[in-house]
């Protein structure tokens, strides 16, 4: 039963910002080659979340874990992404669809932020 990661970012009119998500998806795929890895944007860029989910299904995913590239569980995560999850679950009863938590206060976030502070020197 192959499962997929659908990495989701907000999307931007700045292409270099969108390219970060593509590179992140490539890094995850390189570390976990047994998984299906796709990326998508909530708005302002493509592929859309619907297109990303469909790509996962077309690649044979029986489970899609929607992974928000968001810092906190604001409205986009709790409302918008959850609505997408529910819609996908209703449309694809044979595919398990999960919404992962955002980055939030993960213990490693402190280390990442401190590293960024050091880079400013």
C-alpha cells in the first residue's frame, strides 16, 4: 500500500518563493524514495491542492498525508486545508486522507531559529 506526502504551501507571486517548496519536495523524495511525494499551493501558484492530490492518486497512493508547510494552525490549516481533506475523502473513499499538523512549536524549531540568528552575524 503506497502512501504519499502532499506538501502544501500558501503560494506566492514570487517564483523563487514557490521554488523553495519544489526543492523541499525533492529533498524529501530523496530521503524517502519509497514514498510518493508531490507538492501543491493553496493559492497564487500551481499545482493547486486538487492537482497535487490527483497526482498522488494517479501515482497509486492509497493514503495521502497532507503536510502543511505553514508555521501555525491558523485559518488556512484548520479551515481551508481541512475542507480540502474532507472533500478528497468524500470523492475518493478508497484513499485514506490525513492532515498533518503544521510546523508549529516542534522542538527542533528552536534550533532552526537559533541557527538563522547566527547566520545574520
